C-alpha cells in the first residue's frame, strides 16, 4: 500500500512564493529613464528605472552604505543612480562607481541588480538565483502585443496572499455568486468541467456551457461583432495556468450550435483574460490584468468599454479577496477545506509546493517565508 | 552584498582533507545547511593562534546544493601568523566554528565579457566564478598564474572544464603573465566598457593590474577584486609605532597589526572593515623610517605615494637592511 503525503502544506492559507521565477513588476510604461519607481517583489524592495538606451533595470532599493532607498535618488548619465543621502553612485549592474570624499571606490561595494526583461508589455524581474534566470521561462502572454489582438488592462494592488487570486481564477464557479450582474450565470456551476495537468507543466481547466442565454457582458460583446444578435450561445472558459502565477483564460461565446465546441469559432467572439500575479509580501500582491480580443481590432471604444467592464468585475473580486484575507487572519485556528471545484487551484498549489520544495534548502534565511506549520507538515 | 554579510556562527566538522598542490590543503567542512554558496563567497573560521581564538576568512571553493558541505583550500604561509598552520593541522573528525558563506565579492551579471585573473592561492576566490560563467554560457577568459606548476591547485580539473578559455602562465617555465599586454588587449576590445575583470592574488599582481587598468583609461568600477589585506610589497617585520600626543610607543610584532598594537597600547582607535577597504582607521603620518608598505585599497596611488597617511588595520612599515627596526610616528588631527 502506498502512503499518501499530507496535503497540509498544499492547503496553506498563507502560501509561500517561489523566488526562482519571473514576476511582472510593472507595465512597460511605468518604468522610464526620467525617474525611479519603488516596488517590492517577493518581499524584496526594488528601485526600477531604464538606462538612457531604454533597458529596464531593477536594483536592490537600499544603498550599500547606510541602506537609504535608492528609489528616492536620481538618474545620472547613461545608466547610473545616485543615492539621495550621501551621493554614492551605482551603475545598472549594481556596482558602486563613486563614493564621497575619497579617491577610490571600495572594491566590494554593490547592491543587487536583479535580472530584468521587457516582454508582453510588462517588465519582468527574477528575485531568486540569477544564474537560473532564463528569459525563455517567462510565461506565454503573446496576446498582449500580438497584432492579431487588441485590448488593455490595469493593475490591482490586492490586499491578499497571491495564491488566493490564483484560487479565484482557477475556479470560475464563483462568477455566479460574485459577478451575478455581468458575467455570472447559474449554468456555470451546473456545467461539466475538466482539469488537466499538462505535459509542459501547465494546468488547463476547460468548461463548456452549451445553449444558454448570454449574460449581459457577453451579449454586448457578441453584438459588437454581430449587430443586433439575439438568441442562445455556447459559452467557453478555458483556463491556462503557467507557473508560478500567470493565468490566461480563453473565453468567449458563439451562436449556439454553430460548432464552437468542435473548433469553429467563426460565429462567435473570443477574448483572452490575461492575469499575472506578483507576490509583493505574504499578504499583498500586484495583480496585473488585461482583456484582449481578436475581433473589431480597430475599435478604441470597444477597448475602453472592455477595460472598464472588466475593471468593474475585478473590483468585485478584489472586495471578496480583501475580505477573505481579513477573515483568514481573524481565524488563525481554522484550516482550509477543499471542494470538487478546487481541482484546478489544487493543481496550482501542488506545482507551487514542488517549486518551493526544490528551492527550500537553498534560499537565504531572511526571506524564508514558509510558515512554521508548512515546514513541519504537522498540525498547527 | 548586504543580505549575505551578517555572520552566523555554528560548529562544523571536518569531513575531508587532502593536499591539492604543494603547500595547499583542501578541507571540507560539514555544517548546518543554509544555501548553495555563491561564487565569491568566503567563510570565516575561528582559528587558534597560540591558545588565543582569532578569525580567518577563506574563499569557498566548492559547495553542495544546500551549503552543508563547504570546501576551502588553504596555503600554508611561511609568513602566517598562525591561521594557515591551524588549518593545515585539521584532520577528519575535528570540529571548529565557522560562519555560513558570506558574500563580499559578488559576481555580477550582464557584462558583455568577463576576464578572471587568479594568482597562486587566489584561485580559491575565482574558481567558482569560472564554473558559473561557463554554465551561463557567456563570454569569459580565465587567466591563472603562479610561480611554478606545483603551486597550482586544481589545474587538471580546470583545464578539462574550461579548455581554451583557460590561459595558464607559469613564471618558472618562462611563460609568466605579461600584464601590460593583457590590459592592452582589454582596452583595445570594442566592448571595453562592457568588460569586467575579477581578480584575486598577491598584492603585487593586483597593484600592477590596477595601475595598468587605470592607465588604459578603463572604468575603475569594472575592476573587481578581493583582498583580505594580508599580503604586502614587503615581508612583515617588527617596527616601533609612536603617537607622541598620546605618549604612546609600542612595538608592532610580525604577528600583530598596527591597529591591534595601538589599541593594546591604549589608543582608542576607530575602525570597521579590518581589511583595508573602508578607510576609517587611517591616521596621519608624521614621519617614518624603512619602507611604507601600504596594503589597503582605500588610499589611491597618489595618496600612497604622498605617504602622509596610513590605514592601520593592514598597512605597516617594513625593515630595510640599514634599518632593522623602523619607526613610524603618527599624528592626531
């Protein structure tokens, strides 16, 4: 008989985050060569800017000398930051290039320079072991800047652990209850779905809801492509998860019975809900999202309407997630229990748990964020 | 970097010792797991010097995945104050206090080309940088120099791992390193501002490289080196130190630093790094005899030539044949 491992660490309420991963730290337009932006990723404060030739840079946001925040300093020359306090200067590699009142520079003075890459309209940083930072590991979000897609998005500064957002996106039955006025419908929680752990390490949750009335959000969308449409639709939600925290959801509706489940989506409208969630601390997250579509690409008004519409929908999620985190913190002796609908989220948790196991012995003590109950695996 | 600079002392056990070159002992220590030691890290070790505990730093040559097995390699130095003798006496099963790997010589990322320069036992600080650069598949050149081949630890393994990227220069085989031509070739490279040079070796080698680096107009911040402040231009010799304003006169023995001797004689000295980097311990020189042996990296060459101040934590005055016990007189501001 095989002994099964306890799922204790997998159902942790405050889920730790892997460090050896790319995380979106900002939208491309937020990082400039005019000034510095302070932002924390994986509990690590970073000072973000671009060099004169446009390359994104993420330095540790504390001067080597007395730890003053470099993000309060200024940009100098091609790629340097000057500390706001005593004027020490650092180049984009984090190496100190000038010290006040001396003719030499201490040969060991430097601040961390985290690998930083611009892709899919975001700046991505790698907070962990930089020798493993391969840009090809950035999750596929090509719809963000592919000419075949149009759309836009925003950032939510979410007051919750990042895993709660992943749980939220991996199980869309909550739409019926949280988003009843826009995208929710009772048939969602009544329809069949299937979760798959794919060979490439991603997770897919597929749900088809056939022959239903479109909810208001989707009625508007299908009418943007087929003016005056009325009637029933086949609706789909195909959730793609890429470790550690990116979820791209293929969503849409097509005129009922026109073959969309079999692959012909020509009589429908298709969107992609792009989500990438970056742990800021154990209890806060930067949640970057966008809604991309592959129809009516020329229409700026549709882009704006969709962004505003999804902003309203995600505002409902944010309120729930904030309240959930508060309830978690207010009930420290209560555990999580799982439902059938959590299978996608539980796969995500297991994948993250394996990433954490792989790097748990190699991470510096000061950013160990694993809760005591998860380390021992015993009852808390 | 700051995140890895706070020492955390734990007992460790010696699990392997073996010679890897003439006078160089490879020592592996088992200690509580932390993380894989990154290139450029060292551990501090509590050594016993004539019954007194003292601390020495040794570069990490190898580490396992969780940093629970740390390998260092130690050259038995005839001028040693006792640290290397202690390390060479270690046998399997011995216990000693060590810190976790501490970072003071981090390998950067993003340079267009890297040049690594190891002189003699300085290989210990460079060897893991070379391994990581190879695994990152970046452009690097690895220069390893020594007086003779018997003194070169790890040479066969390095030749096998790095192939033509490794350049070996051996003085007594007539293939000694021509520093000027190495530096000229770096300066002539169109990527010159994107080249970082990391070095560890005797102070004469590092001083010469630093001088040529600057004279070729290369940016000083692309030159990275580590110094434990323990090698100079002269053999250490006994000298007399005086601070007339404090009525202090003391003899600085070969196994003590000027800072330690002045402190013991009652001067309330300010200092921090104790390896010639920060400049806090510098004191004005009123006069000296013998040779000034600046072993710090704080003062510039211009300041060293002027001879008007000294970093007391590492620098000394050295005897001359006409002046067996030189005298250094310091003045307070």
